[in-house]
C-alpha cells in the first residue's frame, strides 16, 4: 500500500524534527526519528494491521515506534490501496481527540 500524509501530520513531523535540532544543537536525534519513521512506514505499508491498535473512538489505527516515544495515527483506505497518516506525535504530547 502507498503512504500518504495529511498536511497537519507532515507539519507536526517537521516541527518535531526542528524542535529536536534546536534542543540538541545537532541533527543526530532528528535523523534517528527520520529513520524510525521510514521503518514504520515500510512496516505498515506491508501490513497495516500488524503491531498496531485500532481506536474505535478515533476511527484510526495507531502504531508506536522509536521505543514508544512517537506514534502515528492512520487510516487504511482499502479501495485506494492507501494508508493515510493523520497524525505524527510524541507520546509526551496530549493524546489526539477528534
């Protein structure tokens, strides 16, 4: 399945990378986040239901990665053969409510 990010999810992703660059003064941790995100994208594109949890309240799947520090919320669009990522978040942030 192909991966598609919403604008809001992509902006949150970039904001997180910028935050960690500013906080640490280097790109090292941001690069780890980028690598882990690519790995989880690959994982869910092969099997979007494996290792993820479904939130009935949000009508979205969620998957934790990078030792549980980050989470992607996504929807599986079977007819479009697409996984749409709705949110990229640190687990330290408040949970999403839609």
